[in-house]
C-alpha cells in the first residue's frame, strides 16, 4: 500500500507541475476557432429546423 501512496503523490506532483496557465490557454486558443464554428453551426441548424417545420405547416416562423 505504501507504493500506491507514493505513486499517487508522484501523479499529483506531475499534474501540478505539468499544467500551467500558458499551456492551458495555448491549447484553448488552438481549439477556439473550432468551438466558434460549432456554436454557429448549432445555431444555424436550430433556426433552419424551425423554419422548415413552420413551412410545412404554412407558417412563417423565425
């Protein structure tokens, strides 16, 4: 059991030294354009579904 405690403390120390704010924000800045595109696509898809649903009933909803 002592080896497991030492292993866990090693894992925690690696996580605390390995994750820095510059590394985290560097990764976020790389995927940010993808996130913006996905939000735009989801919004457009929702509006399109609403328009198509209204058009099939003869209504103009936006």
